[in-house]
C-alpha cells in the first residue's frame, strides 16, 4: 500500500490523527515538523524568527524527502510543505495522500496561542488563516487523493473515516490497474 500521508492546514489535526492512525494500523508515525526541529536543533518558530521562512522551507524539503522514504509509515507534513512541487511529487509517490480540512473557526480555536505559529503572529489571526487557506487550496487539491473534513469531529472518528476511505481507494486503484 505505501505510506499514508496526512497534509492540510495547521490545526486540522494532522499530528493528533496521524499518531492515532499509526497506532491503529501498527505503523510508525513520522511528523516532518519534528524532523525539521531535530535537524535544526530548534523549534519551527525559532527557525522562522532566526533564519526566516526560506531556511525553514529548505529544512522542510529535506524532512519530506526523509519521511517519504518511509513507505511503511503514517506521515504528517507541515501545512505549507505542499506549496513546493517537488514535495508534492515525493508525497504522491510515497502512498495515499489524505488532506485534512477544517473551518477557519475550528482552526483558530485549535491553534490557540498564535505566537508559536509564525505565519499567524503579529496580526489578525482569523484573517491570516482565511488568506492562507485560500492561497494554499490549489496545492492541497493538487496533491490529495482523498479529503477529510475534521471540523468539530473527534480524532477517533476521523481515523475511522480515513481507514475506511483509504481501504476503498486502494481497492479501486487495484481494480483499475487490473483492468488496464
């Protein structure tokens, strides 16, 4: 089957759902933001503050390459990772890509204190969320095999839906391959 890759905007539940999904499926869980922090020796917020977004994105490309090699894992990628075409290609090659979505209200409630979210700090967080969601939607749509809305849903319910939909997707993909 390959990896199950979770992408989507911050606060959509990639890390929480990813950990639970990995446990349920008996797979390793890989979070690219954690890989970036380990490699850089500092938090994502500190990388943005000290080195800038371009430096963070360079670390992120390396983390996506490392994570995508784990075909046996559930992989959660940072919200902006899919803006890079090479990242999108690597993630699609790794396995099934599931984009998690949520309403702007849900995201704002989940991210809480925005000072640890560099792209939301220093302004009106709601407006920043709406702008970034609109800007990123084409990239999320381009990479996703499946989309799952997490708005006001329990992580367990999202995991259940992902398991069902990924299994159906894989069956349909195998049938298609058999018929061609």
